[in-house]
């Protein structure tokens, strides 16, 4: 892995963006890679926007992803995924939950929540990996498992053994939630995305 893999994670406060970036970073380091990450979460406690930059390579010099260079865009909230598309490089991958959480800035008129963010994402990235992670998490009995589900999806595209991910998840999450998180990760890895024909 000579060139850095750039992963941008976006969402809103309370969705577990920061925990996901920590699990991702520690997993890559456990695999022997260098990792740098940078986070913006000043409004996270009030449901504001949260962004995490994670860069992985044999050697990483800067923690910040340049706009238009992200290999992966991981969105915990669908409209935040849409807003962050400009960060994705040509040929990059979008992995997003269908979760809709209208941010506080809509109430003061600074932002109008889009009517069909998933559709708008697919206009730009036809084969974006968009899934109803909320439903999967609810079926597992814990709506806070969306972050682990999306990490499971991401893991299938990265050359890091599944066992390494599982070891870090076991270490990072509270003991009483370990089994649920392992199952959520498995659901993400096993999720089957149907290709979306261009024009639909």
C-alpha cells in the first residue's frame, strides 16, 4: 500500500462517527500500517455535523484529506453523504446508510434538507452502496449499531483480515455490546448490493 487510502466519514452527533474512525484506525495499525486521522466534532453533542478524515498507508505524512481525493465516503446520515460528494475522487466508493436526521441548521434557514438524497447521490455515483442500516440495526435490537454495520461493508473492500477487525471491535466496544456489534459487522460484510442501472 504505497499510496494512501483516504476515507472520509461523515454524520451527525451521536451516530458513532468518532468510534468508527477509532476502530478503523486501530484495525489498520494492527495490520502494520501507518494511520493519521483528523476530526471535526465541535457540535457533535448537539446533533451537529461530525466529520472524520482517516488516511492509511505504509507511511502517512498528513492527517487531512484534500477535496476530491477520498477513496471512500462513509455516510452515517444520507444528506451528509450527499453534501460530502465533492470530497470523493473519480471512481471513489460511497457507502451510506439511508438514515435521515435533519440537522439544526435547517431551522435557521442555512440549509434545506434534500427531498431525495439517495437518488441525488446515485445520479452522481450510480453504484453507491446505500443500505437501510437503521432497519438492520433495529432487527438486531440496537439502533446504535449503524456505525459497525457500515464498517462491515467497508471491510469487504480493504485488504485487512476479518479477524483483525473483530479483535479491535471486541476491544473497543463495551463488553455487554460485543456480541451485538460482531453480528452487526457480519451483517455489513454479508450485505448484497444490487447494481443500480444508469438512468434509474
